[in-house]
C-alpha cells in the first residue's frame, strides 16, 4: 500500500515543478552592416517572454553561404555564445555593444535598406521568423 501511495504522488510532483510554456514575442528588430567587414552585419531586437523560461539557441536566414552566430561582448571583446537566456516573464535585449546576432558572408547585394527574413530557433518555443531591415547605425 505504501508503495502505491508513493507512486500515485510522484506524477503530481512532476507537474508542479514544470515551468509553464514560454510565450515569445519579437520587437524592434533591425540590422546594421559592419563598418569593418564586407558582407557582415549585426541583428538587434528585444525578445519578450510572458510565459516560462526559454533560450535562443540559433538563427538562420535564407541567403546562400551565410554564417550566423549568437554573440555577446565580454571584456570589450565580441565572443560567440551557444545560447541566450530569455527569462520567464522577462526579456532579452540584443543591442549594439552587447548580445546580438552576427551574420557573415552576405552577398554584396545586401545593403542599407535591404530586408531579410531571420528565423530564430528557441529551445522550447521552436522557430519564429521575422522581417529585418538594414538601416544606418545611429
């Protein structure tokens, strides 16, 4: 009887410990071309989450031969990171001189005013696509 009672409680304990699903929205996205490297650019935006925790784990675009990486700035140096946390009921800001998405090997046809579609890949939310326009950095 004791074993049956313990086994009956365990499934309920798991439900109480799980995080609610994330509710991700993307806002204020834009991109700038690198002033130093031809064919490189950075994407910035705010990722809002009104649900449970999530993580940005990758990104892609539909341009051939491009390479996309998640980056952060540490000790005044840009470094590649594997993921960017998106806190529960919070936001992740991707900004110049902070966390951002880097795109390398873009075709020369991409210039200020060009628009691309960037697809973000989240650990729990799956993929979310957004239009991003290149603009002049302020």
